[in-house]
C-alpha cells in the first residue's frame, strides 16, 4: 500500500501533517510533501485517518 498526494489539489490545511508528521510535511509553498510513499502496516490506521481528514480529498491510498 502506498500514499498518493495530489499537490495541485492540496490547499495546505495541514491535517495530514498534524496526524502523521513522520509521513507528511507542508513545504514553504504551503503544499504537502510526502516523506515516504510506502505505508508500514503499523501506520495503516493512522494514514487512513489522515486521508479521510483531508478537507479537499488530496490524499488517497493505492
Ligand atoms: S490535509 Fe490535505 S489539503 Fe491539508 S496539507 Fe494535507 S493534503 Fe494538503
């Protein structure tokens, strides 16, 4: 499983970074950067919550 981020859609709300700062970072442009695409089994529930929490649906799991 991996995370996909649509940077064109991201509005920098930062919900993802607040929930999982080890995987998401908001760059200087206010857009999400993935620190890792791969999702460890132990992080799956947290990542699913981050994906669901994005207010503009810029994140998805593949
Ligand atoms: S929660 Fe969504 S809009 Fe906010 S920074 Fe993350 S990807 Fe971007």
